[in-house]
C-alpha cells in the first residue's frame, strides 16, 4: 500500500487513519495489563478438548467463539474493499464485526456502500453499527436510526473519543451533554445500544453514569491502538506540531477497565474487552476478568492487508484454538464458567486495584461477573 497525502475532510481523514495504522507505530506506550493476570492452571481438568464449548450468544446472535472484529474503517472508497473482506472473514469464522464510524457515510452518500458491504457479505451475522456520541448530540437521535439502518445492525456502538478530539487537527473537544444524548438515543432505536470507548478505557465513575442508559459497554481500554498517537502522526504529516504523543500512556488499562465496569454494572450487562487484545490468551483473560467477549482491531487489519482473507482467517482460527486450550487448562467447559476460575493478579494491575479501593484478593476468587464486594 502506497502512502499518500490527503485533505482534511471526513472521507480523507478516514483513509489517513488507515495509512497511519498500517505504516506507523500507533500502539500505546502502556500495557493493557493482561500480563498481570494469571489463570490458575489445572493439571487435572477432567475434560476432553472436544467437550470445551467456546460459543457465546451476544445481542441475539450466536458466535463460534467470543470475539468481535472491532470497528475500524469505512467512509473512503479505498476502505470499501477492506470492509468487504472483513465481512467475509467474520462470516467464515462465525464471529461478530463492527464497522468504523459511519459519519462519513451519513455526510457523503457516495461512500455509504463502504459500510453496507459488510452486511452484504455477512447477512446473518452479528454486526454493530458505529457513530460518535458527539455527532448524535449535534444531529439528534434520528442519526442513530440512520446508521443502524445503513448496515441493518444488530446493535449500535456509540463511541466516545474525547481524547482523540482534543488532539485532532479538526477536533471538536466538547463533551458536554453526552449522558442526556445517550438517554435520547436509547429511546429512539430498537436495537441494543453499546457505549464504546476508543482506547482510553471506561472507569467505574463513567459506568455508574450510564449503567441505566445503555445495554452494553465496550471498554476500549488503554494498551492497544492509541488514537492520540494516530492524530499526532497526522498532525506531523500536515506540518503541524503534534501533541498527541504526550498522551501515549493515558487511560484506564483494558484489564483494569473490565474490572471497574463489571464492578458497577453487575452480571447481566454485556461487557466487551477491547484494547490491546493480541491473541487467544488475552481473549481468555478478558473472559476470566468478567467480560462477555473480546474485541480485536489492529492485528486483524494488518493481517488482512498483509496476507489477505485466507491469512486473516488462519490467524483468527489460531486465536480461537488458543482460547479453547486456555479454557481447558483452566478447567472450563463453557465461556460462562471462565469468570469463576481462580486467578492471580499482580504487578501494576494489583497496584491499580488497591489505589482504586478494590481488594485484589477478593477479585481473585468467586464469580467476577457477580461482583466481589
């Protein structure tokens, strides 16, 4: 893929984002803290691997294993083929997929197809629509209905990216009125609404604000792709002074965010662990921490562009096998059982929990979906 310079419109900005993610180091200078979580190994799991069931039901759809290809792209003509291929990958594997922000498709009918192709390729699968909370505040809940209809979505991811907006050249860092907007959106659409962070995580304070206003939370924690860094790369390319690098360690790490959110929302609300998920063991740790499903973006995009659909499918099949092995080694027959396996928390995650008034020892036993206080 050749690099190219482009303008500041929404369409061109989406392509610049793809180029930055493919060619540059856009990952956070911090960790999602999965390395601070150890599942206690069972030498005698009393299980046959064939008896381990990795399937999970989410937003009314069955997934073969608990993974969503997180929303990444769309809105530029060159991204349509990427989204089409991602739809094929998701269909072949029977997993979920989210599209990138559909703002460009709303503003420019000529690029709506770059989002619509996902449903065309995956007619029966779990698809999450995606629009920014800021755009919903400015344009009203009818916008939510429009983006859901655009991809015939099973759920609507409403993303918040306040940090990205604050450092972006064209950013609009106004985060007022978001909670009221969420309430209006949920009343307007007839699909589940998911609050989705985009790389800075969700704290227990924010989960408390929205727990009665949404149907799920994608924590989008720190430790994966850092959009402040992406915007710093764009700023430099446009001859401006980049400030985003100063925030390369900002945010609630993914592992901590899953625990903070689950602590507040209780056992029934779906929690998706996105942010720095790089393999099947990370997915297993998302489940062990109390998440329902993991999300993965950057590794999928890079594998797709380097090795095509078949290479991407092979990669994700390996991820699925790793999840199954981890479940067996933890003595679990089902995804539901994973939140009850004993774990050990150490290092920075233990420090984080203690500073936040959470007793790590109480988190390490019992059912983390049910809470521990």
